[in-house]
């Protein structure tokens, strides 16, 4: 089978359960958003898939191959990790050369072009980079390795608005010319809403949501207006949360909105609002 | 043409309507090629599948057509057809909303009529 299959994976750190019997699939050539609050288990999951840490239970398959300790399976994936694993004193251009040794399809010329677009000086060493430029450097590598699966853990950490914008455009350009599987884990939810096709939400080590963005965005809506009207409208509905301001009330509801009701304003929940409501404990 | 992710309207519909507007205004001319999926995707920072879905609505409706290996083109006569379609939707999209708000504000029918007249003569 094509794609990445995560089957019943669990991971414990001492007594703490980081991942609780997780199963999910990353299909070929789709862009995924992997969302979850701090400590939800996103990085643990990505690190298990890419063989940096080991699962206590369960297995991961890449195009049908077992991923654990399997070079052939691992060579199809690249993880841009939120941590820096490069030696401090190494120059960026030398890291490019080393990367080429491990990833045959690493495109040196493309990496240089990207570095130029981001104004990244490849004669610098890793320790000379600011937080933002360290992210940019890691992104340049991730976009140049040309593996069928690329995981981006906090890709825009420390990037200014201009560079984030540039990154999203470059990512989409590359993806629309030669599609590959991209998994983006980020807290800047609004920014990826229009880019991702599928959404996966992890909460306390479990998957709470995994579906297409379109379905997900159709899941909930908000109703606001005078409190009494809102209450009578929501009487038979599944409410996730409410906000009150004086006599005004907003209710967040799961399901599809009914026909218009006079005096009530019905609006869609955007991704961020839905996410916050679903992951508040 | 602008894409807003916080609107009630799904992005693919915003793309379709944006292209319709561009055809109506003449920015995308009849018989001429429109930008590629990749260009839409990069410009509006949207997933290419979303751009394709929006464009396909207009292909199915006959306002755009595909030339194999070349791209998408605006159908001859699309402007007229679009005007017809938009006129049919005009009452629901504009007049019904206008009357609803007018009722909330106790604006009378004759007041609205004179507003419309003065609007035309500005």
C-alpha cells in the first residue's frame, strides 16, 4: 500500500503516556496539517515515524515497508525537526554537501536558489544564525531533499511575516509542480488553513480529528444575538462553548446551521476557533 | 480578487466567483487563457486542489474550457451568459438583503425608491 500507515502506536516517557494507541494514514501527495496544543504528542509522533525514537507498541509502514530501523523506508522521508542537530561550527554549504551524501535526490542548485531568495548566506556557520535564519536554513534543506514524504515540525518558528509568506508560496509552487506528501505541524493555524487539504488534531496523545479540511470546517458554527433568543435556538443542539457579553450571547455549536432565524447572526467557525473549542480541556 | 479564509464562503467558491468577476470586468477576456492552477495557488496561497475545484465549477458551467496541454480559456460568449446568471441571482443576493435591513430600520418602500433613484443620478 502507498502512503504512510501508523498502526496502534503508543509511547510512554516514564509514567507519562505521550501517544496512546494512535492509528492514522498519510496518503501520497497530500498536504496535511498536524495540530495540537503544546505537549500533545505531535513531535513524538513525527520522531517515531522517522526512526529518531522508538515506539513502545505498534508499527509504522512506509509504502508497505516497516519503517523502524529500515534505511530503505527511511530514505523516502525527511523530517525538519524543531530541534537543531547540526554541529555548531559547520558551514551551511558544507551541510548541503553532507545532505547530498544521505539524500541522493538533494538538489544543490535549487537549495542555492532558495538560500538566495531568503537572503541566507551559506558561508555562515550554524551558530552564526538567528532563530529565524536557523528555521530558514532547515526549510531550505527540507524543500531540496526531494523525498516523497516531508515532515515539517514548526517550520516557521522565528520567521518574520515576509519570510513566512515567501515560504508558503515556495512550498505551494514546488508542490503544484511536483506533488509530494507534506505534513506541517504548527501553532500558526490561521496561516495554513487554505494550504492544507487534510487535518489531524492530537489531544493528550490521542487523535481527536482526522479528515478533510472542508468536512472539518463544516463541522461547527456560531450563533450570536440576544441571550434569550440564542438559548431557545440552541436548546436541542450540541453546544461546545458559549461567550456572554452583557445581554449578548454567542454559542459555538457542532453540526450544520438551520435556516436563518430573525435576530440571530449565524457564522462559520474558522479553523482556529474550532481548534480552540475542540482542544480546550 | 481577494481570498479570505474567515468568510462563511468556502475558498473554492471564492475562487470561482473571483474568476467570474474578472471575466465580467474584462480582466480575463473571452477566448483568452486564464492563469494556471499553479499561479492561482501561489498568488492566493491556497492548495492547488482547491484552485482546481473552483475552476472546475466554471468549466462545468461552460464559462471556461480546457485546451489539452495548454490550459484554461474563457469561452466565447461567457460575459453575456454570466450577466444573465448574475441578474437571476440579483434579487436574492441584493434586494432581499436590502429589504430585510430596511425593515429593521423602519425605512419605508418609498424612501428606498427615492434612495435608489438618487443613487442612479449621482
